[in-house]
C-alpha cells in the first residue's frame, strides 16, 4: 500500500488504528473457510480501524477519489472467504463500532453499531427482564453488521427465520462516502424501493453498514430438548413434516449422522445416550408457560412414536440441554481435518429425504462418505467432500457438479446460509439466469460504479 494512503488513514483514525505490520495484520486476512479452500489474501493490504460512521465516511471518500478498494471485516466468522482481500485493499475493521445506542422497550427495538457482537447484544438484553434476540448463527463472536450483510440464519430459523425478518433500519456509508439512513423504528413503510433489503445479504459489496435497528422480543421462559432416535431416516423426516403440520413450531429441529452424535460425545468425554437407531433428531422446544411446554412435548412425542421412533429422551434441566447442544455444536471439531469442500445447500422441506438419499448415493458412487448435518425443519443441509490422503480428490469438480444438479432437481439453492462470498461466484452462474445475473450486476454498478467495495465477491463486474 502506498505511503500516502497510510498517512491519510493515520490522519483519519490515528496511528494506533492503522496496522501495516505483517504479523499483526495477518489475522485479518481470512475467515473460517477450510484452509485448503480459502482464497489467497493480498498481503500488501493494510488494516484500518475507524471508531464511528464519520471516520468511515472520510475513508470511503478518500478511497473513491483514489481508485482504491475496501474490504469490510466484521467478526471473521464467515465461511465463504468474503472478507479476504484478494486485491490490495484497505481492510476496514468494524471492531471499534461497539456502542449499543439504545434498548427501546416501548418500540421493542435495539439500536446498535455494527461492531457489536451477538454475545454483547445478548449480554445487554439480559439486563432487561425477559427480552432477547432470537437469531443465532452458531458463533456469538459474529458481529451484527456481518450478520446483516450475510443475512445470517442458524438452527432457530425454523421458528424465527433469518436476519432479514428482524432488521427494521440501518445506517450505511456508500462507496462515495455519503451516509444514508434507511428504514427506522416504523413497522410499516412503503415509500419507494426498499434499498435496505438490497443491502441485507449483499456480503459487503454495496455499502458499509455502520448501525442497525433490530427487533427484540419477549423470550420464552421454559424449554426442553427431545432426542428422538429412528431406525430409518425416512421415518425421522416424516415425523418432522407431521410436527410442522401439527401447530407446534419447535425452536429448532436438528439432524446429524448418528456417528457424529456418538463420536462427538466421546470426544467431549461424554456419552450419547440414544443407543438405538441410525437417525436421531434433536428437537428443541420453548414456550411461554410450563403447561404449554409439556403440551408441545407430548404432541411431538406422540408424532415420533407414530412414525416408528424408539423411546424418546427428554431433557428439561438446563445443564442437560446445554450438554446436548454442546455435542451438536462441537461436531465440527471432530471432522474439520477431513473436510475438503463443504456445502450448505437447501431444498424444500418435503424434499429433504429424497435429496439426502441422493447425497449418500453420490458418495457411494465415488467410494467415499459424507457428513450430513441438517437444519432439517427448514431444508438446509450441510454436507462435505472429504479429503483423500490430505488432498482434494481428483473427482471433486465432477462430484460437486452432481451435488448441485441433484439440489436443482428439487428446486433448491447452492447456499441456504453461508452465501456466495469469493468461493462460489462461478457456482452462482449455475443457479441464476443471465437476466438475473445482469440485474445483480446493474445493482452493484448503481451502488458502486468504481467497484470499490469487496471486488470479486458475489458477482463479477
């Protein structure tokens, strides 16, 4: 990076918040993408840490006038390489935008800066009796700005949906440095095109999000976790369909291959108590009253039994529920060293059984296996192509193409959660028509005509 740019950034944010040292800035180059798949960072990039919207505006004005590029970095918890600077860039870290401006319990919204982490928001809301925020993508180190621009989801999406549902307003800085206030505390607002919803899910390519207005909610006081073991996956899938039709909406319904539950528990020094069966569901239920909780659990238990489950296991104590969730959450530590390429495809919920069978059959076709982890009640499936002797197998591209073809056969998508980032730009072309891609390019050009923000991410222009 040219010295004049470093000098200008230092003038804007102060010398302590411009990082040029190779060792110190290296931790800002990558997200959580598997090492073997991650895009290569341009190590000439520098890290700049503004403290507020005004400083970000000044940075963007300078960048716009000097034809530089910016990559915005939040918590670095993404899985598609979106925050990796593949061209020489200013890495704009939002880690200092930490203000929780307001918890408005009358309008039931939280106003906060983009660098506030999910953990910090949850911790703050605990000071208010019975109020919380429902979206949980799995890593509480995720920053709220990052969760907005990736439209984060997670296991609770079956009841609460994804980030888009919960964002009412935003403050953003455009690539030319102009500041916009979008949305607000209003519930209804039909004044023109909704620019805010274009920015949600845009993966840092249209604007820099600096502030968010989030809906907050009264939280359920009672919860339980049910483990329902089945001999056959089709029975488990039918049980999920019947639960969703019953009027009971669980907080989450998770499926993992049996060996992942068993071996992760063993790795953690615990034991997976559902010994029978080959397909286990983890069903998390929460309700406002104890009576409603027991009624919901009873309905779910009856449905599982009608669909040939073995005896269900019921955890009501918080410590027991936390242990089960820990086993579910830590499975990645068990398998991360064997993963070459991971997928987060999604299909309509009713097509899950057929699609998962095809994934298993494709793995057999190539004399390999795959790990299936699914948010089964919202149709989102995580699967893998495994390394062979520590290397990507020769059939990777061929198998990947067949996985996507199977997904499209069921009117699915190549990504239900993680996004496109820099890893799936070419793959997006498999799913979207030329007309759709051209409209996306047009939107990018209107917001960012000089291609300043995160070039090479989502769409190529």
